[in-house]
C-alpha cells in the first residue's frame, strides 16, 4: 500500500515537472531584426559659380558674292522664234557683242533688194539733175523716190536690229535662259543677265527670317574671303525690314529673309559666285552677370535657376537679359559667388 502511494506521488511530481518545463522543449522564436542603417546617397551636382563677364551676341553667316549692278536683256516683241544663243553662263562680254538672235526669214534678202532700189533711185535722181537742172518738179520727184527708198531700207534694218540682242556694257553672264532654238519667244522675258564684276556685294538668304532678328542697316560686318585668312570690313546694306517694297511675290519673299552687305571695292580674291564668311556683332554687354544657358530653367513663362545652399537646392526667379547660344545674362535674382546647378 505504501508502494502504490509512492508511485502515485512520483507520477504526479513528474507531470508537474513536465508541465513546467514543456515550453523549453519547443524551438525558441527569434526576435524581429532591426532594419540596417542606410546612408543616403549624396547628390552630385554640376555647379557654376556666378560671376561677371562680357557677353556678345553675333551672327555668323556664309554669303555669296553677287553683283549690285545687273542688266537683263530681252526682246520686246512676241511670236518670234529663237534662232541662237551666242553666249553661255560665265562668259565675259564686251559692249556690242551679240547675245542672242531671232529667226529673220527673208528679211535679210529684202534688205539687200531695198539697197538696190535705193541705189537705182539715187542714180535716177542724179541723172535728172545733170540732164535738165532747170526742171524743178522732175528733180524733186526723183529726190522723193530716193527719200522713200531710204526710209524703207531704214525700216527693214530696224526690224533686223530688233532680232538681235546686243550688250550695251561689259559684264559677266550670270544668267542664260534654258529655251531651245526654235522656241517662241515671249516679249520682255529675260533671256540673259549681265553683271558688273567690279560692283560686288555679299548676299545671305536664311531659311528662317527669325535668325536675322536684330541685324540693322549700317552695322559693321567682318568678312573672311573664301579659304584665306584675310578679313575685310563691310557694312550691312539691306535687311528684311529695309528691303524695298515690290509687287513681285517671289522677290518679296526672298527679301524677307535676305541680308546684303558691302565689301570694299577692289578687294582681292573676290569674284561673282564666290563665298565669304560674315560676322555681325548684333549686341554687346560688358561687366554683367553671366551663367551658362544650361543653368537657366523655364516653365510656363517663368525663368528661374536652382542654386546650392549647403547641401540643399533652392529655386530663385531671375530676369534674363542678353541671350547667346551658350550663355545668358542675368539682370536680377542672382549675385556673384552663388553656385548655380546646371541642368545637363
């Protein structure tokens, strides 16, 4: 009986111990890991220190030399056929040279016959005067025949003259029509243009008239001739705003995007069709605050910059002044020494 009581007590004690130590037999849960400390990446800015400088806005253009004195040649009557062109592009022409001529049909034969008629009338008039100088009426009639024959000959010769285009001055042929021989010629249609090689100007035609804004008549132009290093100074002679009014639509459109500049007369190595590099100073501001254009930001009409203060950036509204392709003048908003963040 004592043994059973002891066994019961032992079993009870074992159960209590098992209950008290049961939790320690299960796996122990680990505590939550703390997040690692991440050091923020420091931003790398490309900075520009604001300082004063000189700012120049200029236009760099490549012009073509053209003559300022040109003459167009044309026939004044229609319905004639072109016989021949006697010149080609680039030819040098002297006064009196025949440039082009029309077909004349039998006109030359008629002139030859009329010369004979005039000679006959002159002989008859001379005979009348010699045989009977007192027959006043007869002599006068013969003189009238002579005058009429002369007038007819002059008319025919004038017609022949109208079939030939002749140069009235020296020059270089800068335009020749592409009309073929035998084509019907229209009155006042230009067939040939002669240009004076001693009266040259530089002409630049832009694809964008806005690119010529700010250029004015009278501005100095530095001209570099061809591939040489020689530079001569000319003047702006014509701009889109100063071009003469014209009813010719094509000419008006060309003038609206053309700059014409002079070069000193007699400049060496200058020829029609050659090129010249033009540099025109449009505006210049000295001792002003200047930053790169990549430092200026714009949004909805607002101009501003970002500056670095300590380790943070700050936006500042600015007023811009003169602007070039690479730099911009800042009139208000910045001061020397500030670091502008470039927007690359």
